[in-house]
């Protein structure tokens, strides 16, 4: 199967104060503001014009962007979505600096924008905000009432490949063409975005984020720990909108689809099991909250 999705693209978040939310992300994690246009504020951690966009409105997730392999791949996802009877919200980009997109509603109400590459028109290295500066936006984790249907959408409509799942098939992790263990992760529950994640350089970066939160009289929600599925060392904190932000290092990368076999993680020990944290510390109650609903 040929991949249609190259990598994680961007996240569009509705918030009452876009500039304040953007400044918080810059100060804690180290992204930089690349543009302000009306009520929209754009941020990036690398050459791309944006990876996170804040727009004015009630707290919600407007769209999850996935960067397609080509304009033809966008067309193919569009065709598959229509064939599968999914709702297509728009065939125009929701933001600037990319040419083509289709925005669709997945099973469970998650909103995805499949788009051509966002322009690489920013300097890679910069000093901004005080945070450690990630490599890239890495993945999202969404809840859905039916993860089997959501997973079928990821495989059939988006052309992603299954990396891991739990033995009961309730949680799933899907990868794109770039080979990182997951671009989309999912779990069962009321529809919403549980967290969006950034790829950092080293453990010292995760320490710096924790120190930045402490200076704001805030704290990590969970971590540090090491996930079983994905193998990454993680920390989580809550952004001003109540959505969790994961910062991690060492996410597994699958370099050969032909030889890789998805794992089925035993969850009989529940949330205290090593499948969720190989270091053994279970998630906090704050980590288990639903995050942000999808707009509309």
C-alpha cells in the first residue's frame, strides 16, 4: 500500500485569547510566533510557516492537519472520503501558505484537514520565547466512541499503517510515511482531542519545560515516564484551554514496513500496567480528563 500522508501537519485551536495562548506555548515549549493575521496567530518550531494556529472563539479543536505526500494524495483522500460516505466540510485550505486541502469529519467527529505541504519559509534556528524549541509537532491523540471505526478510517481513507494496539483493540497507534511510530493515536471515549505532542531533542529539554511551568506556578500533569507503545520518554502539561500537551523524546521509528509486525499490548493490569508506562508510574486523574471537543 502506498502512503497518502507524509507526516503530522498542524493543529488549529479555537481559544478566547489567541495571542495569550500563543505566547504561553512559546514561553513553555519554545515555539515562535511566525505571523498574526486578524484573530489568528501562527506558530512554528522549524522551517514551516506554522504547526499550531490559534483562532478566536470558544475552546475547541477546529482541525487536525495532516501533510499529504502530493496534491494527488489530497485528491485521493477526498475521493475515498466521499466513497465512504463521510462528511466533507471544505475543499479549500483553512490557513495560509499551502495550496490544496480537504477537510473531513472522521467517524467519532474528529475533524481532519489533509493538505499539501506547508511552506518552508522560516529560519530553522531562532531564539524566541524562552522554551527549549522542539524539532517538530509530532502527533495527536484523539478519543472516539468507536476506535474500530476510527481505525478503519485511518487505514482505509487516510492510508496510514497500524503500528501497535492494545489486546482488546481499544487503543491504536497509526504511522505515516515518515516512519515515526505514530502520527495518530486513539483511545475509546467521548469524542475529543486528548493531546497534541512535540518532539524535543534531549531530556534536558523536558526538564526545561517543567522549570518553565514552575516559574508560572504550574506543574506537569504526568511524567516523566516512558511509554510502552512508541517507546518515547514523555511529560504532559495542560495548556490554557485545558488540552494536554505532550513533550517527548526518542519516539520509535519504523524503517521497514515489510518486516515490522504490530504489537498487541496486554492491558490486564489496567492503567497501572507497564504497557502505558514502562517506568511504572500510573497516570494522574488530571491526565485522564477528555481534553478539548472538536468544533461544531
